[in-house]
């Protein structure tokens, strides 16, 4: 058997032999020799592994290897290879990059790729505070005294805990000991930060008296955590941030509000329940508030911290601040997004654009896709009602009505039709297409498919279903 495998593998070209072929020369000319060698070695290793483990009786020919190689080189080096069409109906899809950036943010990022005014004072020409340009925008939107930005809200939570509560007890309701994606668990974060967790109340009910009874000479303060990605219903309740701030002031200890997704504007105009507003927490007297910049804000991935000036200054002086700091492109993208929020131009932010799309608009887009895909054989395309969701742990159980295109197998194709196989082909298309699978059908939600992506989607469907 070992000899048979060796004989099969001898039919694979070496890297140097492939580079000398006409196809190899073309790919070198288009993509460059270095990355071609890198990807080709990986492909050849994968083929060898498949032959050994899956008992393949033959290896791919030069043309097939070249086709695989071209696709991988496009994904590595071309914008088309990194683009995804999100037809899942999950607006803030974590695995697809969460919030798409607005046009102004993209222009700002392009500008920031050159030398930029990242942290320099125009008056003196000397080094200045990195978040100096963005701080006034956050102050204007939230009413806080000062603000800073780190690379995500997990980092924001960590640096606040470490700065304010290291070596001290910090009170938290048992119902707020959350775990979010990627195994980020509040008890573990508290331990890593050096803060000492003091649980109060029960999972479903926590009273103000529970906090009052927990104060000791080791108490450092209180943290209130918004349960963004789950809900406790029924017989439940916990003190709100206003009550906790009054209690904190009574004991002269800081109160922190971790809002998770964070909201700077009401969501009820879009048919969604309102989330706690950052500015309300500041108004209530929270000493520090943290939230994400790339969820309900609709900007780049970041963790925004705002609150009392003295505390923000202490956070800036923490050694973690340098480790968690954001780069120039993140700052400029976030700044451009916040400008729209200050101006009330929410429809210029893609997240709010998608929330605003009418059902009639989505139906027209779905009908266009169905009409232009009529030539596809072996499948039935139909228009149906659907529900999209915000995603990324925000408003987890509230759907947004819309329209979906459903693709099912035609009666004479059911035995050969594989929804998993077709979904995989669509993911491997250029650009990649992501949809939902339900009851042996493929669902394409129109709310997250942009109008300028319709032709690309139709092309991907025709290619996937012609194979």
C-alpha cells in the first residue's frame, strides 16, 4: 500500500516544475513568485495528505491545481477575494466583520494609510494625546467629562477593572456574570484584572439592599453589566444604574456601567426595543461607562470609555493602555462615524441604513434576483417573509420583518441536491456568499444584501448551481 501511495504521489509536479509551465509563468506575472510558491506548497501538502488519509487513487492535474492556486492567490492578494456578501440576515455578523463602514469612514481609512495627524500637536509640533481628536466627539454625544478609546469593549472592561479595583472588592449582581463569544467570562476577567469579585443577590433577583449589605472596608466599588446577549424573564429584577450611582456616592466609591454593545440613539424608530443609552448612564452619575464602537455605533472595532475626567486620566496612565491602544485607521474610521451621529445623519451609517430598509424595497430586490436567476436549472426560487436580526449579542431575540429568497430543489433534482454542498460552493465563490440553511433549503435574506451586490449574487448563484 505504501508503494502504491508513493507511485500516485510521484505524479504531482514539484514546485519548481510547476513554475516553469506556461500556467505557472502566467500566475507569477499576475501575483508574484513569492506568494505563488507559498500557496502552491500548501496545496501540494494538502493533496499529499488527502491521498494518504482518503486513499485517493489519483492526484489533480496541472489545470485543477492551477485553478485552486488562482482562487487562493485572489483571496490572498485581491480585494475581491476578501469581500463577502452577507445574505444571512444577521446585520452585525461577528464572523463577517460586524458593521460595514460608512463611505466617509472608508475614505478616512484610505487617508490614514499615509502619514497622518495621529498624535501630534499642530501648534507645538510635539507629541500629543492619541485620542485627542475623537474625545470631543464622544463628550458631545454622551455628556461625559472625558473619554478614551481601546481596541474593543473587552479591553475596556479589563483596563477599567485593573485601574479602579485592583486588589479591591468590586460588587456585581449574580445575574450579570455574563459570558460572551470567545469564552470571555466576567468572573475570569475580574480575576485577571486583579479585582476581587463580590457577588451579590441571586441569578434572577438582586435588590439594592444586597449591595448595601456587601459593603466592607475592602470594597472598591460597583460594576453594572448590561446583559446584551441574553434575557432573564419572569420573576426577575435588579437595581438600575441610577440607584447604584446614588449608593456609590453614599459610600464615596466609583460605579462602572459596562453597556456591552452600547447605544447612542434610540432603536424604537426602527421597530426594535430601545437599549440603554450611554448618555443616560453618564447623566445618572456613573463614574465610567464602556461600550463597543463597532456594534450599535456602526463604526470600527473599538472599546469606548467615557466618564469622570480624573478616572479617564488614571486609565490613560495604566500600562495596559499602550497594549490596548487603537491604530490610526481605527481612530479615523470611528471618528467619521461619530460625526454622522452628532449630525443626526444615521442613514449614512450602513447599520442604520439596513435597519431603515422598507419591506417593499426588500421585496423588489428579491424579485429582481428571482427574475435574473430564472435560467438556473434544477431549483425553485421563491419569495417569502423573513426575519433578520441585529446580531453580535445585541438585542438577541427581536427579529426585524423582511423578505428572503428561498432556493429549494426541483422535484426531479432532490436526490442530487445538497444544500450543504451548494452553501459550501457559494462560500468559495468570488466574492464569498453566506446564506442560511433551513429545512433542506437555502435562504437569502435581503436586508443584509446591499443593492450593489445583487448582480454579484446572481452571478454566484448561476455558477454554483450550474456545477
